[in-house]
């Protein structure tokens, strides 16, 4: 028997619709932090891969050079050498490029965009980056130097004839450049390991390349204890003071959480918490200790 009353289709009430929307919003709120963490971890893995490639290139350079360490190169060249060619190809970025470390591998995925103006984040250093921005040679005022021949366009090749400038997210431990081994003087920790790789000891503890707001670290304050160490105002890399003994402010940056990635002299790469940055061996006379009093952000 067919009923005379057709059953009407029932839709959502306004209250039910609001409940569903609320549940979806809660789920999104729960998932987004997890997705963000997954993306950050993925970018950190790519960064470590970049540094491992740099470590491979470092080892090849040392082997090809019969154990000699690279010399410091910036704005001068030996007599008879072409200045542009020398500073562009012999600077540490150029040496890595020689061993097929491409420009994309010089950029941490967390700091791809070059600083878009002269922030001075490395301490009045022209073109220094931040925790989330790469450094840029565009803002150099003198040329040629290792990261700029002209400020017209990014040059990702090892050909100085193309002019341009370089960008990057990593720095180099300038204490590993070939120079006579001698104790630090004054308040600076600057001291070199010597001229050959066998002086870099132990290689598994000596940082070579790492996340940084500038191209290198040389003079780093290394007092008798962390209590007297001058700490940065924040971990964003945008307030670092000029030169001198404060080069460590360039690496005390929250790029991978409270950590940076580091390639060591033996070629391996690892995540290093900011509190343990001073537990690496930056120079042959380095005093190791943890940094417990870092800023929160």
C-alpha cells in the first residue's frame, strides 16, 4: 500500500552545519602545525644534503691539492693573475663550484630569498642575511671581490666574464684557510690550523661549512666561560654587531628550530643545536663549552 504522505528529504539544519564547520576547523588547526613541522623537517633534510655535497667537494679539493688547505681569497690576486678570474674562481664558493656544487646547493631551503636591501645583519656587513634570508653580494660597495664583480644580476656560474654577484645561505670557517698556526691574540679567538689538512684535528669536530648570515667566521669571542660571552639580542640574525670578535652572532640563528646544520672537515654533515655551537672545535686553541643563556627567539 502506497502512503499518501510522501516522505520529505531532510537537509542540514543551521546548527548542524555550524557544528560540521567547527569540527573541520578544529581538524585543520590540529593538522597545520604537523604539516608545518613536516615541511620544516623536509627543508632541513635538503639543507643537510647540500652540506654533504659541499663536504664531498671539500674532500676532493683536499685530495687534488695534496693535502693543502685553501688560501683566503677576497679582493687581491697574485702578480700576473687576472683579478676578476682569481677572486671569482678561487673564493670558497668558486672552489665548490669547480667540484659541481651548484648554486642551488649554496642556498638552504629555509633561507632562499636574498636579503633585498642592505640590512647589515652581519654587523654592519654589507649584504648580510638573516635566519630566513640568504646573504647577497649585490650590496657590496667595492669590486671585484669573491661574491661580486658587478651588482647587475646573480651569476651562478664560475665564469667571471658574465659579471654579476653571488647569493648564499652558508658560511665558511675562515680559521681553516691556509696560514701559519699561532695562538690567538687579544680578545679574538682567530687562529689558523696551519697549511695542511693533517693539522685540522680532529676533523670530525671542526666545522667547515654551515648555516650562517654571512660568508665566513674568523674572529669569534671565546672567553674562559660562557658566562662572559656576549650574546646576540635575538636568534634572527638581524641585529649582529660589526666584525671583531662577534662573528659567532652570524651562526647563532634559529634557522632549523634552535639549530643549524654543519659540514665538518671529515665530510660528514649534522644538525647542531645552538647551545652546542661552541662545543665544535672552531680553532686549534678553541675552548669548548655549552651556551645556556641564548635568547628564546
